[in-house]
């Protein structure tokens, strides 16, 4: 470790570097400064100065940028990390640590991730270039921080102009403009030419005469709303720029939320939407440009068809040069943290796999009181206060008091209420909530009143619901809550945030305490500061829209234990399914990277959830032309109609018939006699097809729907001619009352259900990763991950599909005391199945399974409402 004198000298050398020619000149200037302080001081500190010079010199050494998270088009490496004499990144880094209070680990994470992105851009020393890339982050996870670092490093590396396309609304453009201005421009204000105003309702405008892109001595920044008019203004400015000037520019275009509006959603392949056309047009007239899209929901982007009908490459926004997935940051709350992840051992689910106990129910009765039955009633419908909304409001007030007790009175605090896409409903609901609080204001402050006791009860109920390690913040007593409630109620405001509202949220001034009511404008990109409580009824029929609605994802420093979300059961199911889809996309990107495929070789596969489109249907033209693929995947049933005895018995009989036929064909593995393992090898495809035709998976298993799965199994590929079939039994499980065909009585496994849904038994996972080695235990080690074990099995057995049957105990109590699990409580024993398919997820090109059935009339109406709401928010109607 260098001593404090050496650290000071290192700092002085680094500060001097941008003003001088090289390292030696910087050292000489520091020496002169020392001698001005005291004659001969530089000589007495010669050893320390030499050590400081060596430390700085090492920072100039090239580093190898490892593409650990990227699928790339291979090209020569040109970027070797930031240099200490850079103008922009060193200043941003120092600002993050010293002024914004970031810890070193977080800054190092941003540093490494942005290095990878910058290295994937095109080399700015080339005379002409055109690059397309995609960065996949997480909702509310710090994408803007990564963008800022990428911009700073790209400028230091030779780019000189940055155009940021920032959302569809003035609010989003303004938010991004101010963030970049504060974090980036103000670090070196004399070295910037900012081309867009720091004002809410203004955007880019081309100068009256000539082009504007002529400030070659300064970095240029334009933050532009994705709307036809400002994009048209930008095109005019570029076209008016002198060719000699334009040819010298090295332009970085960053498209924030690039799956929104940028993707061509017109109905004809070459009939582009206006915004998409403007972006394409802009890129086509820039001689040296790298375009990078940022999104947490890449469903639309990776489904763009990169080819014309004649097979020629289509110059769309497809990320043909790279796709990179940012690592999940530490302390981030996302879909997995809230809704859990697929367990590795279904019989012994770990608490961290269950998801945090932060979701609270909104009953169907409360939904009906809060939402009109159809669009025709939207203009006259009056929402009612419901028990669940009252509880959410009281809990939010208590949270605000708790944060004030913890010393966060100078922080913003927010509750989100999002029940409708229609702006006409927002004013009524906000007025209802404000009126209810006003009426009960004095009761809320009185601990002995009915309302005060209700607040106390909900606060006490919510304590201890999360693991203690979630936060380091101290617990808060009821006395402290009631002490700070008066100032909470005094500060409380009830803004409406939508495209028609004049009373908008504002986090740029003093601390605000908001109960904000809004619609789609809150569902994309807009950060709600200090969000603690969400009351959420709005559903969506698209993966990307639904995931972006999760404004509760993100960071909650010093109040990680407080956030809660009220939502209906069906919405919880959709988010839980979406968590698996989101992770599957990132897993697939990793598989493509390992296989050294390029973005032009693949389009990421996305699994369907019934009744939900992956993205807007008009963005999925290419996807509709793709075949469904199960190669290299594993699939399982984990939802059951546990009250339908007829269906349960029919499925049991289907499994019994399968094993009995396999025995009749003498396919049982006799080498396992005496071990208790029941395994049949070489079962013909026809027997598997018969089983899948007879077995009725729960309708929510889109990927196991007969219309999807059976055609794939029957596709004629020889790898599916012969199957291994096994029965997974519990070592000490009780025996089944009914025989499973010729297998006789089988030992039942235990699978408790999630508490939240009583109509459907959702066990979250049927398979354990160890089951992958069921037919090759001696050849495959038990300590790998899902993908490693599938690869090991493939190596050991070759291309052999595996079907596993799981007889499940109808009672199935939880293995341990659990807040989220309940006994299965089925009317009969259940049988489920899992399949391990051979092959690789990367083979065969582009695969996606789309929705299984036409959307219902209500769902079509919902999509229409969403599109109308987005148009209202964007000011189009």
C-alpha cells in the first residue's frame, strides 16, 4: 500500500496530466510545484515521487477487455481501457465517489461493465463505420450510470458527438438531460457544447442557418425525445452540416429504452413507423456512427428480422455487431428477488429461492370497486375506497414516519397507485385518496382511535416478514411512528402523473412526500424516487410493457425492509412467469457467447405465457415466421388443477399406460434391479406421443401445450426416435394408493404449493437439477449447474431425450415452516412430468414460441387501451 505522501503525489500527477503532453511533463510540473512550496522539497521526496510515477505509469498499460457477457461480431480489439489523462471518465469517477457518495465496489462495477461496452463500439480512428449494438440491463438498475460511463470513455477514446434518444415524453427527456448534465457536463463545462435545453417542454431545434455539428474543439451532447418532430429537426441539422465537417465527426447514438418506438412496428415489412424511419434515416446519413440500444426488455429488439425477403441484409436497428447483458448489481431488487427463481432442488427449496415476502393481495372484489368493467364505463366510473387501498395508504404513512426516524427526512418518499391506463380515471382516484386522508387525518394521528389502531396493526404485522440481513437499518417502534406522523401528513401531496396533467411530480427541488396516481407514463423509464408502496391493478398483455411497469424494482438504500406491493393474484402469476422468461433470455445470451456465435447467427428465444404477447404483435413479424425449438432445454409441469379429480386421474392413467407399455416392450433397465430405480431405455417416439396426447398440462404451461409440444416431438428428427423414461420417487416417501401401471405402488414425492393461489396449485418447480442425471448417475457429477449437467449428460449418453414422471403426495406439507408455502391439499395424488431435450439451445437459428391462442375480446380491448394511453402520454392524441 502506498503511503499518504505517495497517494497525494499520484493525485497531483493525475490532475496535471490533462494539461500537459505526457507523463514526464506532468511529473516535472509536480516537482516544480513542490519546490515552490519549499526549496529542495522535490529532492527530499524523490523516492516517493518515483513510486508515484510508477503507479501512474501502470495505469497507462493496456488491459485486455474480456467479453464475459457479450455475443459479438469478431473484430480487432482497439480499446484497452480508460487512461488516467482522460478528460471525462476520471472526472466522472471522482464525482461519483466524492460527491455522490458511491462506494468503490459500485464504481468498479460500472467501470468494468462500461469498458466492455466501449470495447464493442467501432474504432473511432476508422475513416467510416456503422455499428449496431444492444445492452440488456435490468429495470431501474442503473442503466443511466452505465450510459454515462460509456459516453465519458467513448469521448476520451476518440468519439466527439453524443446523441441520446430518451423516451417518448418530455418528462423522460428532461430527466435524462438533467442527469447527464449534472453527472457528465458539469464535470468539465468548458469542454462541452450542449445542443438541447435543460427545460421540460423544449427539445432539439435546428439552427435557422446552416448545420450545428461544427464544434470540433468540444464534446457535443443532444438529448432528444423519440418523436417525429425533434428527430426531423436533427436530420435537418445534419443535412446542413458541411460535408468536410460531417466526415470528421465520430458520433455515438445511445437509444434509451430502445425497444420502445425505435423498433419498426408498422404492419408491412418495409412500411416503417415514422419514428423508426427517422432513426434509420439519421443513421444512414452519418458517415461514422455507433448506435447502442439500452433496454431491460429486449423482447422486441431480438425479434427484428435482420434480413429482407430476398435474403439480403436489412439495415434495421438489429444489434448485428453485439448483444451484451449487464451483470445484476449488488443490492438490486428485481423480479427474482421479489417473485423468486426456479429452485435447484424442488424437494428442498431454499428460502432465497422463494422470493421476498413483499407482495400483498388485492381481492377480486376490490378490483371491481377500483376499475370500470369496460372502456364504455371509463368516463363515468367512480372508484371506491377499498380495504386493500386503505391498508396500503396507512402502511405508506408509517413507512414515511419510519424513514424520518432513521434520519431520512430530507429524502423523497413515494407511493404509486396505478389502476388504469385511462387519464380520465386518474383525477377521480387521486381526489378520492386525498379526500379520504383529509377526512381521517385526526384519527390517523390518534393511536387510540380505530384508524390509529389499524395503522399500528399493519405496521406490527409487517415487521419481521423479511430476512434480517435484508437491511442494516434499525427497527422502528410504534412510538416513533406516531411521533413523526404529523410531519408526514403535513408534507403529503397527491399529484397526478399523466400526459394531460398539470400537477406533475417534481424531484428536482426540496424533498417531497407523494401519493402519485398515474398511468402508462409511470410505466416506462420514469424513476419514482423513494418508492416504498405500490398499489397496482393495471395489467398488460405484453412482456415488455408488464416488466417496465415494475417501478418498484431498483435500489432502496436504508429502507430495503420497507417496500411492499399490493396486486391481484393473476398479476403475481404473470410477474413470476416473467421472472423465469427474463432469466432465460440472459441464460440464452450466455450460451450463445460460449458457443462463439454472432448476433447475426441468432435471435434470442422467448417462451410464451398464455394470454400474453411477447411484445406488440406488429413488432413480431419475424417471430411469427420462426419455428418453435425445445433443443437443449428442460421443461416441467409445476401448476396443477388440484381440485379436479377427473383430470388428475386421467393424467395418472396416462403415465400408467406409458410405463406399462414400456414394460410390455421389455425396455426396463434390468441392471438397476434391486436398486429401487425404475428406468426404461429406448422407449419409442410413438409411446411418448401417445402420453403427451393424453396428459393434460395446466393451461398456463404455454410451452407444454399440445399444439406446441407435439409437433416438435413429431418433427422427424432422429434424435427423438428413442427416449429414456424414469419415475422419480422419494427415498422415504409413502406409497401411492393406486398403482402406476406395471410399476405398481410408487413412493410419492412431496411438493408443497405456494400459498397465494387457492384455485391453482403452483409448486414453482417439479424438477431438481440432480434429476438430469437420472439415467446416467455414474457418469455425471452432481455438483454442476443446470446447463453444465445437461452438457455432461449429453457427453455421457449422446442425443437421448429423457422423460421423468413424478408421483406427488396429495397432502405434501411444507418441509419447514414457511410464510409462502402451504400443504398441497389436492383431492388425489398427482403425477407431473419433466423432459430433458437433447441438442443445444443455440442450434438451428432463430426460435421463438409465440402466444398459443388468439387474444380474447377483453385482452384485445386491453391492448387497445394501452396503445391509446401511450398515445395520450406522448401527446399524439
